[in-house]
């Protein structure tokens, strides 16, 4: 009996431990319930990991948006609407151009890098003549009535007179200075030359082909402009930050100080009495009578030549990297419209108001190019492609 009693005690302890193990209180894990079909819920103890409770994400109602147009973000839409590229023409010779002028249905371009003057036919859209033996060709001026073109050969110290009918050199006018920019005044049949190396300006009798006078202006003259209302000449003195005002005999009448560096390009609105001056980072609007600065607009660095279209009141400028600036000017308005970056490196520009064509000679990939663009008004229909005549 004692032995059976000793055996019953451990057996009772084992049964108690087993009962405690089966109890839900003793288990550290939660007990899951399983509903059997047609029966009561049975409790089944099974170890499982801690459940992860995830909340449903909030429902966000998407707003319907209209489809966006396919826009090239690299070129602003208004800019594409106003300037359209028409053609890029190969020009013989190394790149490096200076002044240019329209005459007799052609664009005459000084091409000092090739020692030539290139005559580009607007209708045929190609170079029809290259006039050689032009040493340092720079300034170009046209006598429309007399069908003559004057070209300043800086390195030769002369002005070549070229027929716009035969494209032959008719005369060479020697100068004691090195001519650069040219200005022809048809009312006086007189030619003016800025001699930047000599800090002087020369006046030439265009009919006789003789130098009448040369005056030292103490600064480096760049572009020239003639005022038909007052018969005065404006000269941009780059290193002095001045605009010199001279009479037809080159007597200095006044000097307008310019609150900017490196004045170069000039354009005159004689009716509105406004003088536009290209400086290093901007274009200035001056009172043509007093020289007082009225306004200025930002421009691409190194802006050089200016071309004013009086009919539309548009001012075109170009920087040395080939960036074209469009400025609204006239009738009390002076504001920058936009800049057009080209892939042709040039710093001279010409605008044909009849066809609304912009011409920019320069260089690209080591080759001479002539870039042709067309101005298109925002409400203008797409023009028909321009076809060159054979």
C-alpha cells in the first residue's frame, strides 16, 4: 500500500502539470478560435507569431485634369511663335564676319577671315559672288540710289567702292587711318568712317572719293548714326563711355555720358527722338537731344550691333555668341520681349522688313554659316515654305 501511495503522488503531480499546460491562462500565446460548420466554437491552442494589424489607407479621390499639350520645355512657347528658323546656308571660307548691308536684292557681307566680301542673293539663297583681295574687310555701307557699296578695308587703310550692278571694284579710297565702321548719308552724299585704331573719325566726299577731314575724338569710335532732323552724327566711344555728337564737318558739339561700360551699337528713332545704345549687359534708351537716359533693358552679355525696324517698332540686337535679343521700342514703349539662342556664333545682324527675315552670319563647327530666321506674329498663320529661285 505504501508503495502504491508513493506511485500515486508523482502520477498526480504529472497530471496536474499536464492540465496546467493545456489551460489558456498558462499559455503565453493567444488562443485562436475556429468555428466549425454546424457546430460550436472549439478552442484550439496553437503557437503563432504576434499578429500585425494594418489599418486601411485613406481613400483619396483623384481630381480629373485636362490632358497637357506636348510642349518643348527647353524653348518657351511665345519665343517659338515669334521666331522660326528657315535655313542655314554654307558660306565658303573660314568663319569670321563683320558688317553687312542690303542692296539690289542681295545681302553684302564683310568676311575678313576669308579676305573677301560675300554677295548673297536673297532670291537664289546662295553666294553669287566673292569679291577677293579685301584686306580686313569690316564696315559696309550702301548707296541705294547710286548702286554702290562701300567697304572699309582696315588692314589696307582704304575704302573699296564696289558696283552693285557688276560687283566689280570701281575705286579704292586711301586713308591715313584704319577705317572700321562706315556710315553713308545720302542727303549729303557723304561717307563717314570710324577709325578705332587711331581714335578718329573721317569724312569722305563719296562723289569725288576724297577725304575731306579727319578729327581725333579721344576715344575708340565704334558704330555711327545720322540724325536727319538735326543733321548731326552720333558716335559711340567705347572706352570713354560716351556718345559723341558731331556736325557734318565733324565738329564735336556735345558728349553724352553713358552710365554703362563699352557702348558699341547705335540705332536712332529720329521721329520719336530716341537713341538706342548697346552696352555690355543692356540696351539703353536715351533722349536724342539731351542724352538723358530714359530707360534700359537687360540684354545678353556682349550685345553689339542693333537694327531698328521703324515700321513695327522692333529693335533687334545680337551678341557675339549668336544670341538675338528682341526689344519693343517706340511710341512710349521700351521693353525686352525675349532672347533667341542660336547655334551660329556671330555678332552682326540684318533684318529685311519686307519678308520679315533675319540674317545672322557666323560660324558653326569651324565652318562659315548664314542663319536665316523669320519673324512670325502670334496671330499669323504658318507661312508657306520659302523656296529659293534657281
